[in-house]
C-alpha cells in the first residue's frame, strides 16, 4: 500500500492511497468462485455456471464490495502510518482502472490541530468572596411572596408595580399594523415587557382614562419592518389593579414544601438552597475565567467538521428549550461562534488532561454525584442511576475532569479574593 499526503487548506489534508491490485483481484476471484457453487442462472445447472459468465454478470458488483472493504480497512491504517489524526469522516474519491490493474482512492479530510501548551503564569483570576446573610434570606422570602401575589382592583392612579388592564391601537404613518392592537391587554408597570416609554406613559393613569403615546420601536426590534420606526398608540385604561402579597404564615410555609409550617424551617431550607446556588455561581465564574484564559493563550484553527457537529447539538438544545417538539429552522450562524469556542475548549481541555496525566478524581466524582442528587426526593436512587448508566456517568466524569483542568489552570496563575454580595454574584454584576 502506497500512501502520499498533501496539505490543502488549513487543517484539510488530501491523502492518496494505492491499494495492492493483486490482493484485490485475488479476493474478487475467491468470492466469484464461492458464488459459483450456489449461483442459479437460466441455461445453467446449479453450481455449473462458468467463472467467465459470473465475472461478466457479477464482477462489477463484487469488485465494488471488495474495494469498499479495502478502503475502510486501509484508511485508518494509512492515517496511522502517516501520524495523522482525522477529525470527522473523510470524503472518498475512487480512482479505479481494472484494465490497468489500478485500485486507488483519494481521501480528503480535516485533521486535529497540533497543540503546544503554553505557561499561564502571568494571568490573574478573581474569586468572589461572599456569604448568605439574614438580609439575603429576607429578600429571597420577599421574592417568594411576589411569586404568589394576586391582584385586586384599586381606586387610585396607577403606579409602578401595578397591573393595568387596557385596550390599545397602534398606527404607523396613520395606518394600523399587524400586532399593533389589543383588547384587554395586561401590562405590569415597571416590568419592562413593552417598548420603551409605553409603561412609563401609563404612570398615574386611572380607570376609564384615555392616553395617547408617541413612541419609537428600538433599532434592534425583533420584527425588522418595525425596527426604528415611529409609532402612535391610542390607549384606553379599563382597570388598575394593585398587587396583594400573601401573609408569611404556616399555610405559606407549607406551600413551599415545609410540612412543619414553621417559618424558621423555611428560612433554613431557603438558606441551604441559596448557599448551594452561591457556591455554584462562584465556581462558574472562576471556571469561565480559567477556560477563557486557556483559550486566549492558545488560539486554534478548529476542524469545521467538529464545528458542524457542535452546531447541530446547540441547535437541538435550542429546539428543546422552545418545547412542543419545535422544528423551527434555526440558522447555523446563530450558533457558529459558540460552537467554535466549545470545540476549541474541548480540544484544549483534552490536551491538558493528556499532557498532565489527569485522571478522574473519585472523591470529586462522588461529591459531584451527591450534589446532583441532593435536590431530589430520593438522592440514593439518583446516585444509583448514574452508577448503573455508563453514558450518564461518563457525562459527569467529563465535568469533573474539566473542573480538575480548571484547578490546574488556576495553579498556573494567581488567584485573588474579591468581596462581593450574594446579589452581585448571582445576578452577574461585577
């Protein structure tokens, strides 16, 4: 088997492989002789069809089968011989001339980039230093109250936080437009659900009042035909409703799964959840800094084949989030940048693992499994599921390995502690 390789563009390679003609022809002849023992053709007794006739009738099909098998068997042998690491499936171009006894093919494929890890000693990482305070718990309980708030009509002008029931009709250049009108619409003032100025224009309005609003759609508005356009709204206020928050009593406590109905037990449960969230958010912040530093220090040309696979994975996840079996056609461009970043990070993390002989830390794996299971009613059952499902366990092992790589990255640089509040960490504000 003769092999030659030439670079095409970027990570693409073009590999020419000459297969041993005598071996292929010998295999074709052997299969035809085997076929002769059972072949049935008109004019011939079973098992008595001449080899020449079989070659004319079935030769092309048998040669195609043998060639395909030889290509499959030789490709990985050839790339190993040439020390190539293919990324994705190759494109095969047969080059066959049976009369000349030539059996060859050209395989075009991408290879994984060569990675040389660089030191990260000059990088500084910030780790948020925060804790859950009693005040944080108070604010969380208030949020829980707001989740269960109800509404009742009020006999006063609307203010921030109120719900206004209204009819409106929008016109653009004097003409109505699709989606610009509604009856019985519910608008919570200050929620930011309407275009800029709409909610502010209803502040102080009372039931039965009419208002006119001259506004402009944002330049980046989702509907291109409305983006940046001036619009006029005629609004009729039907009713103003104010929020009614539930009392924090035993019934309220039980509604959140605390059977004792004791507020102190609810506060303890809320604190545990907040501390778990705080820990996860801190780890996520530090992890992002570490992986961004690794990526920044190692700009990579990544295989398009792997990027395409990642785009499909991201597209599938987006459809699942949309729900109801969404089949919406989502352009690849929406996911290309994130897909390239994920592929590059995956290659870099794998190289760090390989270069440093990092193996899954079983103690960290156990900790991760227990953390995943802690929010379920039967944590032991969840842990057992992962232990007995190799694919599910592998996904957790990959996360643990990535966390170990993050620890390795942090050891290369300098970590400083930055005091922050719970809200600053969990809401993403620096």
